[in-house]
C-alpha cells in the first residue's frame, strides 16, 4: 500500500472503532462487525512495532500482571465445568478482547489525530442512533425493525434496545467528554446526544443502568469532596447525596409499593428496593457456589447446573434465567473464591488508581475512564452476565478510548 492508501485505510478502521458501540441499536452483530473490522484494519495500518512495545510494557506493569493473573485464576474452574468447551470458549474470549482493545489503546495513544477521528465517529454514530432509538420508543417501533432488517413491521423497542440502553450508560460520559474535547459544533452535537442517552435509559425502564448512573454520581461527589476538602463543601455534598438517596428510595417505595411475596421467595432487602426475583436468584447462585467454593462450577454454565431450570417462585422464569444478574455472584459461583477475589482486587485497584490519577492530574480523559469503570461495575451488580461479549467489549473499548486521551506517554500505563 502507498502512503495515501494506508492513511485512508487507517481512517476507515478508526471510524469503525468509534462507531461500534452506538451500532448496538442495529444489533450486537453490527457492533461485532464494526469492532472486528476496525481492529483488523488498524492492525494492518498501524505502526505495529511501537504499538506492540507499548502493549508489552502495559502487560508487564503491576496492574497488567494483576489482570493477567486474575484471568489465569479462572482456568481451574474448567475441571468442574459440565460443558468444558463452552467454558473454555468464554474464557479465551477475555484475553482476545484484552489484546485487541490493548492494541486500540496503544495505537490511539500514539495518534492524536486518530483519537480525534474516533471521537468524531463516536459522536456522529451516537447522535444518529440515539435519534432512531428515541423515535422508536416514542411511538414508531418500526424504525428499529427496519434497522434490524425485519422490514417496516411493529416490533418491541424496549426489548430490542435493552442492550443499547445499558451501553447508553457507558456512552454518556464518553459522549460528553468527546464533545468537550473537540469543542465547537461537536459539543453542540454531544449535549443533545447525552440527553438522549439518559432518555433511552429512562424510557426502557433499565433500572440496572440507572443504578450504574447513581454509581457515577456518587463517584463524582467523592471526587468533588476530595478536590475541595473544605468542611462546608464536604458537608454540602454529603447532605445533597443523602437527600438524593432518600428521595430515590421514597420514590421507589411509592412507585413499587409492597408487593406480596410468593411462597419460596427470599428477600434480605425490602422488595420495593430490590425485586425478590433477583434476591432469590442470588441466594440460589450462592448456594451453588458454596458447593465448590474454591474454584467454582465452571465459566458461563451456571444456568446449566442442577436445579437451575426449576421455576422461580411466583413467576415464569427459571431459578437461573441464563445468568445470575450480578457479576460478583456469577463469578464466585462459576470460578470460586479464588477467581472472584482475583477479579475483585483488579476492580478495586483500578478504581483507586484512576481516582488517584485524576486527583493528581485533573485530566478529563482519566475522569471519563473512571466514570465508565464505576458505571460498568455498578450496573453489572444488577443485570447482564459478566461473560456477555457485547457488554465486555463496550466496557473495554470505551476504557481504551478514554485512557488513550491522557496527555501522559503510552509507556506510563494505568
């Protein structure tokens, strides 16, 4: 390839990467195709020697070694898996994702023009797909059916857009940061897009996304308190957060009431605060995990274990309806205390590192990575399987784009 062709090929690849997550409106296959084509194209067009070196440096860092160790600690669970092929396929996806997303991070960290192009593609794709999603949710569901190649037929937009509503949580801080970084007309595009993302979360009744948003707000309050450190400011922030939480709980109590519990249901929290179905699922999943507490029952097989297909009290769902609806419960049941603690240490360590880096440098790129991070793990406490490919890819990709925007050289990995 001559230089012009390489530059064009690289630009197209970067645009695919930037547009990948908003394409969840079209479907998970669209995300996979855009991300896959973007990574392959970037590998072909990028300066691979420098990028591989930066990736190797990141992998050798303390946090990089901690991540690799956590992934390795999941392997012993294969022995107990009733479907070892399924478990191994799910496991191997994680290091593949880490390598691909690590390449994107290293390539964009060395290419500021490429990073800006990715952010522009993210904003354009977000704006277009947010409009389509809001129109579908507002009364024209045929729009999503058309985008998903089903023709102009009435669909179920709340169900169809469930994944995009969750990804909207992660896109929200990224879109605002992209608009702020690019400025001008891009900021004017970012603000209504961010408002649209919040609207989608609300219109799809995605409570797990709202829980993740609450985690972001509480993290922002903590950062503000740590930055100002004046007693009056800390007290004001604390009072505001308490009032917000009390108001939220009061609204939940009035909105959801005290529904009667069916026989066999389990609750340790009021059912108006957290539905009994999730609480019952968590208890059953924990009981399965404690049968083999050290290394678990096998990755991504919890819904195939004995008793998982029993009916959930008072509903049509199974005791484990495809997954445990909580990443920590799921990882414990499937990889044991060893695997769950390894992952938990990584999550907590990265949270502390990002908070520390933001307080030290006050860099917006670090802040957006922190918000994506806490939003993902906060929402994951209530919904979606930790092993879902599209959910992991959304998190990894937005973290990579955010961290690539830091002014520090790529050799200084997180």
